[in-house]
C-alpha cells in the first residue's frame, strides 16, 4: 500500500502524465508499455481501447481523485493506493517489475515523480491439476516524492 499527500498549490490547465512499466532483466528495462500524454485530455475523453484504457480503469477504481478535470490544482490530494491481482494485465511473464508515474506541468518542470520499485513480483504457480495460476506479491519498496513545486 502506498499512502501520500500531494500538495498542488497552483492551478494548471495543462499536465503531462507519464506511466512507465519496467521489467527486471539484469537491470530494470522499459517493458510492455509506456504511456505519455496530456492528462487533461486523458480525463476529458477517457480511452476506449488498449493499455491506456486498462490504466485509466485502474486509476478510476483505485485513485479516482486523480481524475479531476482541468484546470486542476490549488488542492492537496490525499492518496492511498494498493495494486490488487485483478489490476495486473493478464499475460505478464513471471518476474520483478517497477512502475513509474510522472506529472509534468511545463517543459523541464516536473510536479511529481513516483516509483514503486519491485511494485509487484509475479510468480506462476502450478496447481495440482497442472494448470498455472499467477500471484502478485506485495511491493517491498516504494519511493513516491514531489520533485519540484512549479
């Protein structure tokens, strides 16, 4: 579980969001998806297909306060976030993953960066009938911090 309080003292009408997933080979490498785009547009017109829709649905279910339409800010967002098994994409290979989330308000001005190191440890388990089940282990280290107040 990740709990944080994010103070956004100014009003913003343009926010870039980046969501990156990394897989640990020998080091963490970008894997499966990287989403980057205008968060205001993402909220105003929710995606209907692909990974973007999956990410939107997880955010909508787990931290709906982040889906505040633009202009946004002049607020403190208190967030408690927990990733559950059902939130993981269905066909992820076993291994260690890292999730990174960024909010950028202007070029070279990052409002927030959050990184969950080994946010999940996926292991495939064989049942007594020979079928495979997937388990999502809880994160053991999370680093969520405001980078700069813009």
